């Protein structure tokens, strides 16, 4: 078994989830929800904080607000990928729900675009799908998991 898979097994399949949102109440609420469902969560209120902390945290999933101070969630995702987080699943969690906003997150490589307020059950179901894909090492786009998550909700 690979070291990566052993690490996931030792945490009972918990995902490491980075939440970045400048709305402290929203970020904390989402973090508490994810923590209650067994995920390890790091919450950041500013993109620079996320850039500093994310490489060591090595998130499996990044839930990024798009309207952040200093840089957009699109720019943050690009910077995080540049910092080596290329196997991370990026999900936009935003108040922007227009078709144009959805096209922009798609073009920026996000797997999903969720409009606030996010349906907790829907998000937890999608995280469970990501967890299962990681458990089976089914992470490549050739295997279809990424495309199956590219939905607009």
C-alpha cells in the first residue's frame, strides 16, 4: 500500500478540507459542519493566509469563495496549484450564481460551482464521492471522476 493510501486509511478516510472565505461566520459554520462529519478542516479568512498554510496542510479539497480580498478565488486556485497542490479538488462556494460566473469557475479549473447558501447534504455527498475516488486512487481525469464532479448547482 502506498504511503498516501496508508495515511488515508489511518484517518478513516477523512478528507483534509481547506475552507477560504472572508465571511468569518460562513467559514466557521462550514468548517464546523465538515468537522462534525469527520473531515479535517483548515479555515482561512484571507487568501494570503491560505497560501501560507495550505502546502503544509496538503488539502484534498479546497472550498474557495470567489470574491476574496486581494485576489479572487480563481487567482487563489491558480496560486495554490503553483504551490504544488495539483491533486487537490477545487470547489467554488460563492454568492456569484450567474452563467458568466459559472463559466469563469469552469475555465479556472474548478470541479464544481456551488452558490451560497450551499445545501449541506449536497456538499457532503460530493465530498463522499471525492473521498471514495481517493480511496480507490481513481484520481485521473481519464477515469471520469473529475468530469463527474463538473456540475453547476
